[in-house]
C-alpha cells in the first residue's frame, strides 16, 4: 500500500510548493491579451465571415476547419519567433 508522502527536493523544499510558485508566475500568451497586440488584426465579424466562406464549400466539419486554421496561424507565429525551425502542428492530437 502506498502512503501519501509529499515529495521534496534535496534541500527540503516541497515540490508541490515549487510547482505552485512556477504556475502562479507563469505568463501565458493570450491570457488577458498578454503578449498580443492591443487591438486584434481582425474583428470577430471578419473572422466569422472568413470561416463561413471556407465552410460553405467544404465537406469537412467547421470545428475541424477552425482547428486547422488556428494551428496554421500558431505555426506562422512560431515561425516568426524561430525561423530556423519548421513548425508544423497539424499532426498533433488534441
């Protein structure tokens, strides 16, 4: 039977506290527009119209199309930051 012990580092610090501190101080791009432009490049109406244009002529579900567009845009953003890598997120399982 496994007892519920807290894991600690070599100096005696709690790994749970370290993890909590890291997650508290982690800056997540996009949350409250952190790391993003003050104003989006496209309005919600413009984005919805573009997706509607694509889904009208497609046999693929709109959720899959939206996912592919998000992955494409994310790959382009990553490419801007690290040009030496070829970013491709289409083969990921989410």
